[in-house]
C-alpha cells in the first residue's frame, strides 16, 4: 500500500545513500531521455549478449560489439548509475539483474520491449504530449498523416517488426502466468480474442488436455499463429484459428472468453467489443479480462508511462480498477473477482448474467 498523500515518508534504511534533493531529482528527470537512449543503444549494440558471466574490460567489449572503447565506457558508466551493468573498482564491467534482461537469450528478456518503447516514432511523439493533453487526441495522425498501425506497417516496417517481436516475447512470458492463474477445470472450450499468435491458448490447451481452443485476431496476425496451433502442429486437432476483427464481431462460441491487453482503445470501440462478446457467449458465459492498471499497483511508473504513450499513438488509455469495472458492468457483465496475474497485470473474472 502507498502512504496517504501528505503522510511522512519512511526513514531511509541505515547505511543507505541519502536521497538527492528535489532540485537534483528534477534535473535527473528532465534528462530521462538520456537514460532511455542509453538502454536502447546498449540493446542495439548487443552489449548484454557480448558480456559473459565474468567481468570484462571495455576494450574487450568494444571489440565484441564493434564500438569505440572510450564512448562505450561513457555509455556503460551512465547505465551503471541506474543499475544496468555494474562498474567494478578495477574498471571492468559486470552484469546486474537488470542488464541480464537485455540479453536476447534470457528467458525473461526485455530487449524487444526496450527497443519498442524507444523506437524513432516515440522521439517524434513525446515532445507533443502537451498537445495531446490539450486536445485528448493522438498526435501520430498529425505527424504522419495516417492512423498509427497503418503508419507502422506501411511506412516503418522495421519498427513494425520490433513491435511484433516485443508483443510476441511479452505474450510468451505472461501466457504462462495467465494459464497458471486461471482455473478452467469446469470448461470444455476457451477463446482468446485479439490473442496474437496464440500463446495463451497454447498454454491453456497444454494445461487442460481435453479442452478445445480458438484464437481470434486480425488476418495478418493469425497468419503467423504458433506452428503448434496450425495444421500439422501438436495442438492443431484441438485448436481453431479464426481471422477477424473483435470490434466488428465475435464469430466464436466458447465457455470462456479471454480478452488480454486490448481494451485500451477509445470507449466506443471498447463498448462494441464487449457487447460482441456478451452477444456471442450468452448467459452464464465466463469472460476474463486481463489488463495493466494505473492505480495502486507495483508497476505504477511503468503503467502510467504506457498510458501516456497510448494517448500519443492511438488516443487510448490504460484503466484504473474502477474505470475497468465500470466499462465491464456497462457492457452487461458481472465482475466476480479481481486478482493480480503478476506485478503489472490484473485479471477481472466476469460472467454474463442469466
């Protein structure tokens, strides 16, 4: 729980360095772009992949990533201030828990996410945040003359590829946690709406060998569904892949519908999607909505930043618990339970009332 507004903060731990004064903290914040750019540079250079378990000299690292030693030292020195890599007394650099997450082969890798959140379009959009706050509209359409995803796929294919890789990695990691959380033992079928390549469906079919599953997403998305779900895959006989737009219709019948990280558009689209689910499922159908929240969660700094980025690119928003419950109830769903999936996702377990 966070302290009430105006409450005195907890005293620092004994031996902990003193907190910087407000003037220094603000100076650090306005240079936040430098930190983001440094993480991006390290990811693009592949520094974390080149650095092994043993500390390495800058010269050796520079050779491995084809960089100049002196500026590479400056980059690593800056990142070490934030706990990304660690500079040792002898001048070598070693991994930290955070820097290992920039490795491509780490099972919890955030390299693709780090790249996605610092793509070139973000540097065009962030300076226009005041305009988005004044108007409540996205700024991407004014910047590039077209809707965000049209811009990505038509004009920025490299960025679109980064987006796809980031979403795939994120889905792989969270799908296991979603499957572990959900008890679907009384259900025979599940449908993942807007489910990307189908990681959640695949994990649930692994967990429940008698269950059947459906994956519904845009045609260009489900073309790249997991091979396991497609013809010849080990789950193909229990999986159905359905191309379509959940905002237009939900042509899938299931005992349980899962909606993960797609209720971030405008209110009209959200209401239309939820209405389609209620109509497709009918009374007694279970609907599990999984989203990031922007109120009192351990990931507040991350989720509120993503909330602002959504405002900039698609005019969308992350939800508070109350706003999410309000939208679900307005669509005719009864919310039975709200539980954390992990530090940055919550599951809203709902049912279509009889």
